[in-house]
């Protein structure tokens, strides 16, 4: 916790939320809006659509990889898995989450 001494209070609360495994409360300025539930639904649906579209594009690319590299499907199918793993690993850090110190 010594690394968080000079951090703003919101960073400390966010760090504790991630460390302890609970979701922090939504921002008050948006949670007060009557359309807030629809913002959540819209964001979730949009993210699910983009994820499926992205996975579909990678899957459609596999026959081209087979042809270009003269390889079997079993030899190029790792590309789809690697793409999804890479996307999942960078998606949290690239969507505006602050860099938090690791440790307790």
C-alpha cells in the first residue's frame, strides 16, 4: 500500500476494487441519468458485436493463410487463438484504465 500513498483517492479506491475483486460504483454523473440502463445495454451489445466481428474476420482469413503458406488448417488455426489472446490482453489497458501499482 506504500506505493499508493501519494495517489489521488479515486485511484486508491479503484486499486482496492480490482485487488479485492468487486466492481466499483458507476460514475455519478452518468448513473443519475434516466437512460443509464440503456447506456450499459448499448455498450455491452456494441462490445459483443465488435468482438464477434473481429473473431469472424480472423476465421475468414484462415483459408487465405492456408493457401499463402501452403499449410494445413491445423497448422494455421493457432492464428485465431493467438489473435484473441492478444486482443484480450491489451483490451483492458487500452480502454482508459489507469496504470495501477501491483501489490498490496
